[in-house]
C-alpha cells in the first residue's frame, strides 16, 4: 500500500515535513513511554538493571526498533487512539515481570499529549530557524535597496511614494512579531492519569509529593517543560500554539502576497529568483514560492478555529472527539508553517528587485503620485478650487510642472524639489529591518 499523503496536493510542505510525519509521531509516542520508565528509575522505583532492559526495548537496541506506523494506525481504529496498541507492542518486547512498568499509571492522553508536544517542539525549533533566515534575507535586501523609491498602493491604486526599505520593514515587523510569539510558547508534558487527578501516581509512589516528583522527572526525560497540573481539558498549550502558527503564516502570507503582486508583468518591480513555468504558456515565469506560501496562509486560520472549537467542546475530564480532532489539525498547521517558512527563506534570499521598473511606475501618473504633498503646500496659497483646477488640467494631459510654474503664488517654491518623489517618503524611508 502506498502512503496516503506524500504531499501531492500540498506541495508547500513537500520535503519540509519530516519532523511531523507519522514516523516522527510514533517515535514521540515511544519516547513518551521511555520517559516514563526513566522517571520511575530516577525516582528510585526501578533498578538500574531493570531500567536498562526496558530502555533497550523502548529504544533502538536489539530488543527495540521502530514501530511500524501503518500497522499501528490500523490497530488504532478499534481503540480510538494509537497508544493502546502501542503499549501492547512494547510490552511484548520485555520479560513478563517488567511489563507492568510500561505505561504504568498513565492514560492514553498522557502519552498522546506529550508526544504531540515533543513533535511540536522539534517543528517549532526548525520553524524559528527558517524565520531567522527570512529576517536575515530582508536585512540584506534593505542594505542594497532600502532607499530605492517606489509606488505605494492603497486599494490597488497608486497612492504616494514610499521606499523599498519601508516595505521590507513592514514585512520584517510582521515576522518579528511571529518569532516573539513562538518564543513565548510553552511545551508542557502531560502526566495526569485517567481523569487528571494523578491518583494512580499518588498510589504508585505513595504520596502527592512522589507523584509530583515523578511528573517533573517525566517532563525532563521527555525534553519538555514540567506541567503545573493537568491540561487534559484545559487546552491552552494547543490553542496558543495554533494561534502562534497562524500569526506566523499571516506574516509570511503578507510577504508572499506583496511579492506576487509586484511580480505581475505590468508592474515588474520584484521577481522570484527562480520562477516556475507554465504547462501551456512557455513565456511565463510564475511566482511559485509566493503561491505556495499563500496557499498555506489561506488554510491556516480555519485550522486554528478547529483547535479552538475542540478546546471549547472539551467536555467532562476527557472529551469524546474534541481531543481527537486536535491531532491532525495541529500537525497540519505545523506542516504548513514548516513548508511556508522554508519557502519564504528561499524566496527572500533569491528575490530580485528591478529598480528601473520602480522608477517607471513612479512616472506613470505624470507627477500625480505627489498630489497629497501638493495639496498640503498649494491649497493654502491658491485655495481648493484653483488647486482642483490644476489637478484636472494635469489629468487631462497638461504638464504638471508647467501648471505649477504658471501660478504666481508658486514663484518662491522650488517646484523641482516639490515634485521629487524622493523628498516625500515620510519617516520610514531609512533604517534597518
């Protein structure tokens, strides 16, 4: 049987989603079980000899080895989650007298939630590395082209002059905010027992303090943060992560949308380093990476909405279906963010800027790009009615410069400076990304 999803219909993530694939999830599930065994050893409940046997079975030693994801998925249908069949597989690998130590006191949600955090942490670390590349690439572009003056557009139309640097800094601020949001995420382990009370661990360790020490050790061995308590039905680690991923994809989507727009044939101010071809039109060089990034950013908000819906419907002490709905949803968000960020890094690093096209577009309106400035300077001198007459004449084809020179009230003005777009780019025309 072939894999269900090799990325054929989600090319944005192809080649970048290995850390969230089924095998990675299985490894994380086994890793969670291994962390629990190690916590029992660290808290003095397992001997070093017995722990070594268990660790071998739960690792890559002779008794271990990777659990097949396809087989585990098939066996998960009857139980509703992959942990129950996984525990059976793992227990079969160890001597009978040690089997009780695998999954001892834990519930399926402890293992699934912990595994998802393990996977998410790995994915977010890679995501942040890609975003660092995006920011570095924007700084490099700003150093080269930051002062170049181009057209700012509002509601699709020419508005006022701006600089490429101002646009780059807009992109950078969005990405920086996303990076900050990602840095604030918490990745807690989950070890709360059947209904979030840790009663099983209190029974096994003999005290509330013993259960808390076990949970702390478990989190350390899983490479995660110590949980303050159960989050089995208080799903903030999932929803906050989803929101941060959406904010990341929003920021990257903005970059991609602008680049796709500015690469239009009739604008031509930017171009991807290596555009894609067309199956029917050989002359085209499509903005493929921008397109892929946009595809991810457009899908992300609805995925986060599903996470919030599931959190709000987390009934009782473990919900029937809401928890399960989170698993593929969070994984898909991580997958999209991984792919989009990798493509964004490549896109920014290879971005080509056509300064001549920017200058050409500035001149398209015959100086009317500077109308806001003209209104501020001329209306107090000649009044609104006469100013409107000047604009009307300019729109009909008369030379704007000549029209202003013809105004007696403009004799003391430096008309060339007044009409220079480079002198009307505001306060964000210089600086660093």
